C-alpha cells in the first residue's frame, strides 16, 4: 500500500510541475492588451483552451520534447504546449503587438519559453534545437515538433517552402524527420490528403504526399475563432518520409507536376506539353509517356504517385540528353534552373499551387 501511495504522490508532483501559475485566460489577455486581429494579415485567434490542447495532443507526445511554435499570436496554443510538458518551447512571432502577452507566459514558464521576433517564412531553425536531439534520417522522428496556427495567407506558402527544406534536409530537418502540426483552411487540407481520382486531387496533393505522410486530424468550426473566418479550419499533421515517393530534386518534381495540372480536366499530355518548346512538343511528349508507360489520355487527378514518379524520371532522362530544357518554361512565370540555384522567392512554386 505504501508503494502505491508513493507512486501516486510522484505522479501528482510530476503533474504539478506541468501546471502554469494562475494566469488570465487568453480571451482576457486579448482584451487586457487591446489586441485585435489584423484582417490584412489574415489573423484569427483561437480562444478555446480545450481546442488548443487538442491541437497539441494531435501532434503526438510533447512531454520532454522541444517545440517550435510558429505564429503564436496571443499564446493560446503556447500555453497548452507548456502545460503538456514540453522541455523547451520557442515561439517565432512576426507581430510585436503580441510580445507583452508572450513575455507574461515566458515569465510563468520557469525558463521553458523563449521568444523570437521574426518572419517564419525566412526564419532558419537549423541551430534552434540542441545537437544531441538530432537523429539519422532513417531513424524515428526526433523529439522535436513544429506547431502553428498560421494566418491563411502564410500557411500554404510556408508548407511548400518547408517541403523543399525537407527534400534538402535543411532548416529544422537537419535534425531528422521533424514532425509538423499546422492549421489550414479545411479545403486546403482536403487537397493535401486527396487520394488518386478524388475531386480535390491537385498539385498540392502530390507535393505534400511525395515528401510526407499527411494526415487530416480534425476540423474546427470557424465560429471558434475571433474574428470568425468564412471557412472552417482543419488541423494537418505531417511526418517526413524516409524516402520520397518520387526520389528526384524538388524543382524537377514541382515543374512536372505544375505543368501536368495546368489543364486539370484535359488529358494529362496536354499539360505535360508545357515542358517542351512547341517545335518539339509532340515528339517529346510521345517519347516521355512511352518511356514512363503512362496513358496520356488520363486526367491529371487520375494519375497515381507511381505514374507521376515514372513521368518525372522520363523527363529527367530527356534532360540528360537536352539539359537546356530544364530552363524552359512556356508561361515564363518562373525561371527553372538547376536544383542548387533554384529560387522560389518570386512565388513561382508557391503561388497557385492548388
């Protein structure tokens, strides 16, 4: 009996260590500091503590892990991360208006919370986590999590940048297969996880599923946010794959997928034709689909990952014979160069990805 009582006491002490000192609610803090969501920044605050805690739980085991939260705003999710026992939490916030609230949480966290003022789209996390947390890529994911309730105008560009970083194993992913749990518009998450033949299948589906196992965890009704957005919000969880389903450079996969989906309801050969100059288009398309053993009369959303893999490899084989084609872009919206120099800062990869 004494052993059992001692065990219970130990659990109670451990639980107490995870509790923050009494603090005003997130809603009260927003009122206290007169924080208002900026419409131009697509800001929406999640006030419901139960929902914030659910987002953190769906990330996986947080206790004793290191977490980077992007776009914490007034700190609702931050509080839940700390309460669930993270060893260290770093928040990256662009808007300085939230600093007083975050500093209040920092002071209550006993040194566990660290604040970085910066733009997550350009923030480099390579040195953010202790080196001893890093694990080989082929190993299990490290005890590191990325979590964020991001403005809608940032969320999709960010995941595309991070997918590229995953492909290069840089940024946070120098530490291994770091997991991500992020919020998006519900329809965006539906596209991310859409299977072959699904009405929502698009470029974003292929890019997310190629480098990650993407999961739609749950949906939060828009009324839970302040101000209420016009759409519901979905939570997506990403675990980088040990090997991508299309094991080629990011720029090449993106270019092929982007062109193929340019005419979503047409035969896939129509969009793939944009990969080549008009004077050699018919010949190269015939060659590419024959080598890939893909039916050119399929619609883009009907193509499997395996078929996209074969198309990308067939295109790569053509580039070996004609390297200059790598820079060809019929719409001139993006300059395609070799993977080492590929620059997506002008939005070519990011914009219109859906």
